[in-house]
């Protein structure tokens, strides 16, 4: 997210928009800057800077105390959007995460178009701006996400990786802080190309356990997988309409399309679902959900048109305008596990025959 804390404050307090906003301590306190708007950054202000120093750089800056509950609430919405598209989500903070979208078949599997869709959904749901980095490993995606901010989308393709890293200033490497940058400069390392000339042995002598990491990323190699910090409990898709929809048949058509995408993802990730939930946001922004569960077996795609009809009938669709619809599947079980259970049961039955 771009200037996350400050952007939330500017969204919630319109009078702050377009002004240098600093989230953190007061100008005459010993506190530090937690975040600042892009208007404040133009004066050289940045995170972790003493507030007293920030006040001198920009006397007209507006200091706002942090509201972490508000930021966490927005973060929850953003991370749910991530899960609509990714099979694995690894949070780095409230406003940043690695996403593995390699198993997503939407947009013909284009990670670039998926990133565009995520940015669009975040803007629609939160009125906030996100930047994205797209690449074939975590290191390059992270570096790419900081390029072209705000509202950036930078792509580094496999054929571009080594050339990109060769020209990258060492201070822009993720994992290289000011102290490490100074140490690298003393060794004559100012770019990725310089880093690539150093042997593992030489790097180990100066950087210890980090040597292997530096050696690998200088060559565009980063095999770390995206690791989720939670067990997947649901999987869903939703869409926001440009104009409010009153026609139930149009809504049903859209929901069937979304459902097909959800079940395709379930199949790809080897999940089966016990519960499906319809989400609707009315023109007045009120959101409701309606659910259907099958306690005896897993829900099949062929059953969904009837289920969707029933769920829609329990809403005010057709009476009120609808600005958003979504469908999610929950009560997930790995289909591989259910197949193994069936096989084990059959084996047990054979023992008693």
C-alpha cells in the first residue's frame, strides 16, 4: 500500500487530502514518524525520523496520532482481496505481502493482469492506492513493488532479471540497510554487477550468514517459497458493478460466472467445500451475506444454479440496486484427503468381509 497509515487518515479526514500529513508523535515530542503522506515526503521526511526533525523540515506539516485499530480493519479487507487471487499469501506487515498467483488461471494466467485486478479491487473496496511488483521470485517482486510509486505496477520478467540486478544500486537491494550499504561500498560494491564479482568466500568473510543470500540474489536466484501464515478456510470471488444492477437475471448470470471461477480454483488447489456464501452490497453500501451448507456431502458445481437462486431469493435483489456481488466457498477439505479416507474405509471393510 502507498503511504498506508497516512492514506487512511487522508481518506477518513478529507480536510487532510493534498496536505503534508505525518502519523506518529507530536512535533515537540521525542516520538518518531510512523508514516507520512507523499506531500510530506517531498520535504525529505521519512519513517523513523524524529518528529522534531520532521517539524523543522516542514513547519506546515499536520501531525496525527496513529489509529492502529483503523489500520488493522483496512488491512483485513486488503488481505481478503489477496486471498481471492492467490493460493499462498505471506504477510510482511499490515499493508504488504507476497502472493503466489502461479496457480491462478484467471486472465489466462497473467500475473500482471492479476496484479491490475488486485489494485482495482483494493481501490473499489477501500478507496486507497496500492503498488505492485510482479516477478518470478520474492526478491525481485519486492524490489519491483517500490518502483514507480505511488500507484505503481512494475514487472521484471525472467529474461530481464540478471540485467536488472546488475544495474540496481546496492542500497536498493531488499535486505541491505544503511550499515550494510556502507560496508558494501568500502568493498567497492555499488551495484548488483559489483556484487556479482564477489566470491562466496569473500562475502562470508565480511557478511557471515548473509553471504549466501547476497551471492544468490546477485545472480537473480531466490528459491524461497511464499509461505502462508494461516490455514486456508475459504475461497471466493466478487465483482463490483460500474452501475447499480436491479435485474435478478443479470445478477444470477454474474454469480454463475463467479461460481465457475471459484470451483475451478477449488479443483486446482484440490479442495472441496461444505458451505457456499453469497455476498451482496446494496447501492446504499449496506452489505449482507446468505449461506447454504450441505452437512452430508460436498457441494457440486452442478447444484449451484439452484442454490444461487435460493440465496438470491433471501435478499432484496430486484427491489434494491446492487453494486457488488460475491460468492465464497468454505468448510474446505482437501479432496486428496477425502479420497484417502474413502480408500482406508474400503480397506477396513474388506478386512471384515
